C-alpha cells in the first residue's frame, strides 16, 4: 500500500486498502491508506482517517491536521503533492529536528569557476570571501552539542564549488572525526574532478553523494549556460564513471536545472545512456529569494518549507535565512558571535518551524519564494 501511495496510484490503493479493512476492521494503517485514497479520488477520506487516528495511528492524525489547516484554501487550488509535502513537514515538526537541524551548510570559500545564468554567483557581491580556519573549527565544535543520536547532514558549500578550496579535504576529515553522527554531501560543477581529486574524495567517510551540477547534454547549451569547457568536464565525468563501475565507494548524482524545454528530457536520456552508473536528478528553477530573474512567474507553494530545518552559514560567518538566500540579504545570526544552535533556535527562526503552517503566512522572502 505504501508503494501505491508513493507513486500516486490511488485507485489501486483504494482497492487494496478496502480489501484489508474488510479482512480486519481495526487495521489502522489500512484505514489510513483508504482515507488517503478516497481523499484523492474525490470521496470523503476524513472519516477513515478519523477511525485510524482513534486507533492511535499518528500518521492519520497528522493527515487530519493538515486537512483542517488546508480547509480554508479555495477548492482546486491544492495539488496532491502539496498534501504529501505538508504531511512530511508536520512529521518534521514532531521530531528532534525542531531543535536540531537536518542540514548545516558551511561555505568555506565563496568561489566558483562557473558563471551559471540560473545562479546568483556571477553578480554576487561577496565573491571571494574566505572563512578563517579558526571559525571552521568553532562551527564544528558548536555542532558537537548535537546529540549523537541525532543524524544530520553537513554540506561544506553554499554558493560556491567546495573543491576549489584546497582545505576542503582537511575540513571533511575534521567533520568525519569530530562529528560521527553527521553525513557529508559534496556539490561541484564537475570541472575540478581531476583524477587526483576523485581519489581524495574516495577517502572521505560518511559521504552521502558527490552531486555534479552538469545541467546540459549539448556543448553549445552547456558552454552558454555554465561558461566552462564542455569536453573537459565530460572527460572528467567519464573517468569518475569508470571508477564507479569499478567499485567507487560513493554515489554520484548528475543534475539539471530545468527550463521546460525538450532539453530536459534529452538530458535524462543522455545521463541514462552515457552515465548509467550515475543517478539523474532534475531541479526546479528558482529565483533565489528574488535574487535571480527566471523570466517567468511560478507558483508559491501553500505549504511550509523544509529549508526552515536547515542552517546556512556563509564564508563571512553570517547565517543566511536559507540556502536560497545566496547573497545573504536576510541574515539571522553570526556564528562568530553566537553558537550554531543558538541561531537555529532563535525565537523568530524557531517560530517558522513550530507555528508557521504555510510560507504564504511567513514574512519576506518566504511568502514569495518559488523554491
């Protein structure tokens, strides 16, 4: 039933859940799935959700709460994805993430060799800012206050390519050694992935993935978009792909920021054919909290935001509202003067996680953010 729910086969889910309920009328999970299926099939799903909640099904209770909150929205204005996203956010609200972040971004050096048209970096006023070693150590020390039972992510980047900072492998080693409950992420445009760098990355422990922002499958589009040499990047990805095929210890993701053209489908086909060992991920185009012109008006989601459960530290030590605040126009703290958790649990920031149901009810820039 869970799989049918995840893929959105609500007709199939209704049949399977109804069969399970007929067999056992006290099957709370089946009642919950029957309620969800009826909800998206145009029926009255709340009565099944209520029965499941009365049987102590906590997920059903969350669904009822979300339905109640969304009850004031105009009919037809919500998408199924809105409901599922909000349910996931409500689960976060009830977890340890309310006090401790899901992800911590640490931008050690605000430098990148690409000039992507969809990114704020090319016009960013804080290009070149470099975080002092002492501040990096202070941040890591702050993060030791997170209980060892709380798993979280550390991403040593923000609006930069972390592989251009020669200290990055030393930083990752310190993170591995001092924060055993943290998984790391690495993000790059791919051009710095020399054979030597690829082998150094192999030695990083607890690395969730190497994420490569490739964005195009054709030379002209790539070089116009990224202003990097296409063949050079592909040759380095070819080498990395051979390493993955031979048993490289980390997953590799190739991503594209979508533009709504046939190039989106072509990119997925290109990755599947040339790099079958890599994962492919398509990213929605964002205006970076109003800092990038995306040329079209997009829908602001009527939900909360998972970014409220992260903390985004710029190379200066100042903390941006979120990773989408690339320029750092909305500062919520400074790790050179405060601890990381003090900033994360500051009253205004915590209020977003604890009490703000929808970004539409939040202050600027959340109420206009299309991420």
